[in-house]
C-alpha cells in the first residue's frame, strides 16, 4: 500500500492499524507492505532506484559517552551509549562490503566526504528533533551534528539511506507539504528512498528489525517488503510487551520502493539469458529443418 498522509496522519504507522477477519483482530502489516510519501508531488516525481551491482554500504555508528538510558538533552556529553548500533555495524560489515566506521571519532566529515561514493548509507546514531524550527533538527556524530540546513544542501544521489536514529520522520506539519523532518532534508539533497523513525526507537528492537531488513533486501525483495518481513519475523519471536507497535512500527519506508539487489548475480543472470536465447535459436533451427523434410 502506498500512503500519502495528511496532517497528523504523518505521525501514524498505518501497518499498526488493527484489522479483523473471522472475528479475530490482527495488525495490517500481516496483509500488506507499506510505503510512504510526504506529498503527491514527491510521489509523482520520485526517482526510481537503480539496481546495486555490488554490496557497497557506508555505515557510520558514532560512539557516545553518556549513560545508555534515554536522555532528553541534545548536549553531546549527555547523549547515551547505543550498544546495538555497534551490533548493526558488525552485522553489516560481515555481510556487505564498504566502509564501516564505529568509534568515538566518527565525524561529520566521514559522512560528507564519502556519501557520494556509496549507493546505501546507514546511520546508527542519535538525532534530536527541534520542535520550534525543524530545519535546525540535528543528526549527531562524535564531533557535533548536522542540521537539516546542512543535509538538504548535500547534493547527493544514494539509492537508500537508513536512519537508525530517533524521531527522524517527526517534525513540523505544514498543510499541503506534510511533515518537515530530517528525512525531508535527505530527500531534498537527492536521496531516492529512505527508512526513518516516527518516534524514539527502542535500541534492541530496531536493531533486530534493521538487520532483518538488510537480510531480506539482499534476497532481492523490495524495500517495503524487506522491512515488513523483518517486522513479522520480529513479532513472531517477541513477547506480549515487545509485540506492542511502539517496539516495531516506528521505522517506516519512505520514497521509491524498488528492489536494490538482483536475486541472481549479474554475471549469472547474463549467462542464463544467453543460454535461453541459444536454446530458442536451436529450437527454431530444428523446426525449420523438420519442415523441410
């Protein structure tokens, strides 16, 4: 399902809606994939993702020194540790190729200097929502942060950006434009598709879902299908408390939904295609030969 919400509906993950069949209630995600757009114009003008011929990912997971408990302060000294961000980085570095930077010296320059060289960008970090001016919302690195003003001027074209950070899809609601968020800044910079959060994510649950999403994405599934299947896998093993939508519904797919990876490697796909053409040619020649007998 393609969702283009208006007003406060921008804050609702539609996959968490309750449906009913044969007297039993269940979540909408059990029946549908969901992909979101901020406005009709974004949907009509969306750039289609190109297939990724390699597994190149830029993954940044800055380390922070504050306590692991959630902090309402955006002062860099108060930002809490994100132990499962490191787990995301380790998973990606094991299953993909690219650049993986996770330390107390993961800087803004690590993003700015490399963002144009990778088709997939993964940021496992803190984000701070500025409710008074959403263009001053922040995504954090070890040496400070980038605001929406900085992001929207990046002029880059990644196929997918995954913002594994809190409140990156939250912001000021403007009539006819949707929510002005950190995610919008990335789209204005040229990003084709994005996975972003509607609220403060649970570190453990979001990490499990993100890892599953990449696993499904690599199998050739669409971005929304990859995220949906991972959420269903999470729900299948979660207890009653962690089955609540707070834990799994906050991360959503925004923008183009095309798959990024082919099921077959490019060389194998070419070989299969050539073999099929050869078989067709042999079949035609055989029929022609039989017709002359």
